[in-house]
């Protein structure tokens, strides 16, 4: 195949200018209790295509995880007491804010994930244009009926508590928000850990909406492989409500062994 002269190693057509606009130097802190939280220990995140260091993120330890869970627990009573419509409106506003930053998020995702810009665009715009509208038009109405020999029965869907979510590296934005959004809409609060290789896009997204949701409703923390098993045993997480997606079997086995009492997801 004849080369058109373009470098095949650069997945973004205007990489340098786009990265400047993406403000990598603005940082990628944890978002806990509605605040930007940095720590002394950090992890370097590199572009898998060029090997260039992009940024550093917090290497969250057990105390940082515990703070995130406590923030989510504290936020749960107020968030769960809101109506479905109130939560839906807040989430719609938050997603509209993120959509205004689509190009920046696509640029960061391309850099940390190494895929072509067009694939990052697909991943992020699918959330805004397809998933969010479909999700936010859903309802979970109560239903009531009479059962012979029992009496009147009412079925309702109620929030359960704090959801722990771990998203993988291959579709980090999509697989984070398909976990986070339905959990929040249903009235739960969330602690999300994106993959150690691709945390930047999700952290930046959480930073943009941290003041649009009540403090503690959505907490996003970064960290290494040791943080995953701790998610399973953090105090305050209801067993059976741990939403996980793993791209690595070894890590999944480690997390499963860390708390064998947790039901399989």
C-alpha cells in the first residue's frame, strides 16, 4: 500500500495543538465528596503509541478509598430521597455539560488509549447521543395488585446504597458511564475506579460535573492494581452491589479471593 506521507503512529490528526487545548497540565485529581483531591503518591500515565508521558494521577491507598466510600455513604440519604425526575434532571444537566467538552474528552481518550480519534469520538458521542437519551426516558413505576390469599401487593424499586464500579482500559469512558448513570438514576451513590492505564478521560469528566451533583454522589478515584481488591472489602459497601468489569482475569481472581463472601456479579 502506498503511503500518503502521514505518520501511522499518530492517531490524532492535529495531536500537538489538540493536547494543548486539552490542558493536560490542569491535572487529573481524584474527585471525592465534590472536591479535587491530590495525594503524595502518584502514577505516571503514558501514551501507548508514542511512549510519551501525558500526566500523573493519584495512586490512591486504602485511606483514600475509605474516604470515598464514606463520602458516598453520607450522600446516599439525600440523593436517594430525591424523586426519579429530580435525579434525572440533574444527570441530564451534567451530561449536557460534558457534551460541551466532547473534543477535549476525545483528545484525552485518544492520547491515553492509543486508538484513532474517530474511535474515541464514537465511544464518547455514543454515550451522549444514544445511551443518555434512552436511559433518561426510562421509568421504574410502582405496580400494585391483589393476590388471592395474600392481599394487596405493591412492587417498588428502591435505592440500595453505595455502588463500587471498576472500568477497564479498552472502553474506559463508555464502560464507566454505562455503570455510573443507571446507578445514580436509581438513587444509589457511586465510587468509581477507572483502569490504571486509562484514568484521564474519566477523571476529567468527573471534574467538570463535580459541582453539578450533590457532594459525594459520584466519587472517582485512580490507583494501581492493589486498589481493586480493596474495593471489595471497603466498609460500607453492601454485598452483592459491586458492579465490576475486568479486562484481566488475574486481577478478577485477586478481587474475588479478597472477599469470597461477595456473590458473583
